C-alpha cells in the first residue's frame, strides 16, 4: 500500500495542529466562528507544506526500495501546542516523521533533503505569486502565509540538530565526503 489510513489521519492531525500554531498569521475576528474559520484556513494553508514535505521523504525512500511510514510524534505535538499556548517567542515544531529502514549515506542524504527542499520550492512559488499585481485580498493572505510558513519550515528543518532533517542531511553528506 502506498499510503495507509493511519498515515492519512496522522497527516491530517499534523495539519490541524500546525494550523493552530500558525493561526495568528491569519486575519480574523474575535468570535468563536471566526476562530474556527481561521483555524481551518490556516490548516489548509499549512497542509501543502506539511503533507508534501513528509510525502517527499516517504516517496524518496520508496524510490530507493525502502520501507517508509509516516508516524505522528505525540511529544512533538504537545511541545508545539504548549509553546504556542504560553506565547513562547520560540516554537519547536516536530509533530511527525517518516520512519525509514536502514539506508546508505547517499540514500539518507536525498531522503532527508527532499522534505525541506519541497518547502523551499513552495516558498519560491509563493514568492513568485506575490509579485503578481492582480491578487485579491484573500489570495494575498494565502500566498503571504504560504511564503512565511514554508521558509520557516525550510530553515527550521535544516538546523543540524537531531532529530531534525538538517542533522541527517549534514551527517550523511559528511560521511559521503570523508568516509
């Protein structure tokens, strides 16, 4: 099976949590209905960056003939939500990961880099779309938030600290060069 129901549900949960994390980037009213609408909208804006990021890890691993399964990381979700609720200026966002079997250094480099690379591509698309002169207010908000979220996800994921993608990218690259 290419993707399981539990993986789909995990990705949806991840998008909902990240919608909550980034909801402040969405202009909205103060009532419950506008909050729910903003949460759904933020979740929809975040979804491509999260889903495509994780699926690129998975599909790159599958391309190499490896098993790969998306897993929710409950502790990562809890930390992200708590930091958001206490209005922390620093957010640690690690709600899920793709579990992969044994890899070579070259495989690990590509598998690890493809997720952040996807966010970089989405950031470039958003940056390009924002140069258009005929965008509506909603389109401006969508592309602006898409740009913000994806550059944040790219930079955060490329930090070379375990368990982030950057640590795997730089470690596998180091092993390829110096081994």
